């Protein structure tokens, strides 16, 4: 064995060499996501060519040749600035959207009273945003403000009729306000009701199981437009003479029940995905049925079906446009109603209005989708 000992020990580590240029930054991202294989490269090139063909004309029509200000159809029925469009055809008529924006948001709600839905909207944002940010404390208080205090304020301010506020009938409501009220109430009601229906359908009590199954299958077996028609037209026929309630309330009930049936099946899928050992473990601890569901089963099941839950919320938000069948005007309905305004009649007015409505719907749906992905990643990290 050698008697020589090491006479030098390095006191510091060698600095790391930079990554190769092709394995870092934007170049790496492009190679990984767009040009990973020859097939990906071909598809990427084809997609870029299609975008190069579609995007410049779209930008030209939407922004460059668009009419942004004006007081009538004359600004929307002129030649484009570049002269590239056919005669009588201009760019987008954003002047129409600008002029009708108040109606698109509040419908035919009286102008001097629009501060009431505006205040409700501001409170909704103030109560909702802290609820959606995990790091903000006092979620219990926040939930009470959002789900208990806000509905009381909304039912006081929106219709009025007391506290010195003029009464505004729901037939005058419309636009984005109706879309948000219908979707928020539908979401707030359908999730807990859907959970109860899902638990009832898996119940060991035959009567409860049968009632929940019949309700779910009946509601899921008909389109929403039929449910709204029944709630608006047929339901009053079964009420005692002289007894009635507001058409908007009927729409809220119909939309909430319809969404809850679909939500029940989403939640039931999550319950079935939970291993049997979780149920047996909860039973071995001596937990009651509701303790078992509340503390062990439902948290796991709901985490698994977050995409399905949000998908139901998004579908509900878009389906609110169907309330036009009962004479109410959501965002899409009020936009279409304004196409009949002769002062703004032009070839591009309808397309511009529909693009605006579509963008608003996309904005809300995309926001729900992104938040869903955020919650999935957050919960996945917290359970590792």
C-alpha cells in the first residue's frame, strides 16, 4: 500500500459552464414545442403559413380600417382607409359598440339607476377576488360576504322598490348584468345541490336513490331551452290561481336545476374514483357518514374532478344566452336586439356586435379555465 498522501484539496468548486446555446432559452423552447420531430416541424410551418394568411387581414379589418367614433351608420358604411375593401364595406364598426355599451352591460335598466347594478358588480369583484387568492386569510368571512351578504345587497338594490329606491322590473334587465347574475346564481346553487344529488344517487336508501336518479336523468334528458320554456310558460299553469312569481326567478331556478343535474354526474364520477380503502379506513375510525364524506371522501373526489366542474361552469355561463327564449336579453340577446336600430344599420354592424359578444364570453370562459389549471397545480403540489 502506497504511503504517499494527497497533498492538495480544492477549496472551491469549479463554476458551472453555461448550457449549450441550443439547449437554453427561446431556442430550447422552440425545439421542444414546435420542432421536436419532422412531423412537428411540418405542422408548425403549415400553421405559421395559415396565420400569415389570416392574421394580417383580420388586424386590418378589426383595427386599421375600423370606425372607432361616430354617431350613426354613416361612419360604418364607408370605404376602408386603404381602399382594399369592396364598395360599401368598411372595417369593424366599434363606434356602434361604443354607443351601445351601456345597453350591452345593463340592458334597458334606467340610466339614472344604473349605479345600483354597477355597485353590485364592484362588490362582487371585491368579495370574489380575495376568495380566489389562496394566500389571503379569513376565507370563512369572505365566503359569508360573497354567498350571504352579497345576495342580500343584490336583491335589495337591483329590483328596488324599498328604502326609497324606485322599482325596476326584471323585464328591463339585460346585457352582461343578466349573464353574470344567472351564471353566478347557477354556479353557487348547482355545486352544493349537485354534490347532494351525487351522494343521494349513491345512497343505500332506495327512496333517496330513486328520487335523485329520476331527477338527474329527467333533467339531463332534455335540452336547457326546454327547461326554461317549462319554467316560464308551463309552471304557472300548475300554480294556484293568482299565485305567480317573477319570470327572471323562474329562469334562475331552471338554470340552477339544469346545471345541478350535470354537476351531480361529474361529482359522482369523482366519488367512484376514490379507492374502496378510503371508505373502509374512514369507517374503521368510527366516523359518521357526514364526517366521512366531509373530511375524507369529498375533498379527494372534488380535487379529481376540478376540470369537469369548471367545464360545467363554462357551459352554464355560455348557456345563459338561451334565456332569450323566455323574453329576457342577456349579453348576446341585447347585442342582437340592437341590430334592429336603423340608425346603426350597416353591413358590418352585426358582425362587429357578435365579435364583441363572443370576445366577452371567451374572456370569462378563458379566465375560468386558467384558474382551474392554477388550482389543479396548487392542489397537486400540496398533496405531494
